[in-house]
C-alpha cells in the first residue's frame, strides 16, 4: 500500500463558505499553472451532485475532464475521483471533510489516496501530487478569507 496524502488545516470562514469556495468558486483561486490548458479566463467547474463532472473550460469552449464527484454532502463532505493529466482508469480518490469549529472557523481535512492503481508509477505520481497540493492549498486558504481574489 502507498500511503495516502493527508492535509489538515483551518480556514477563517464558516463551513458553508469553505465548501462553497472549494466547489463553486474554484476558478477564483485555482492557479492556472495547475490546469491543463493554462488559459487566461478558464473556468473550473464542479457539477454539484454524485456523478457530476469536475473539469476546466477554456475560453475557446474546450472542456478538459479532471474527475468525477463520488460524494456530495454540502457543506460537510466532498469526494471525487481525480485523473487530471492521466487516464480515467488511473484515477485516484480525494475526500475532503469540512468541520465547523465555531467562531467563523472551519477545519478542512483532505485525504488523497489510491496510488496503487498507478502500479510502479504510483509513488512518483504521489510525490508529484504532493507538490501540487502544497502549491495550491495556500491559494484556497487565502480565497476563504479574501472572498475569492484571483490569485492564480
């Protein structure tokens, strides 16, 4: 078994806002350098339901799939398969829990697992994704408190 990536941190906003920023305001904080098209003005879309797509839409209209929603329990829990930059058959799993700490604070717990599907490439892909999470999460944290400034 390849160890999952796990992150736990607090954001200075309500649990509802934290979930909303992750799922409906993604385009305001997700760095375009961490997308497939790298296009100015692209949208990142979570179709808010189990089975919904996660994808980027370039200004040209091109859509590039990143994953599919497996768990949709706003504002507490979100799960999805994740196959950005890889084949759907090699999708890993992401689970995010949003816990209300009171006083407009939310704890976010992320587990990214399923690296075994990638065979020998699993450890390297895990390391690549570790760097991706480390580079992307600060933008999310900032967006939760700044009401979504475009930081990408």
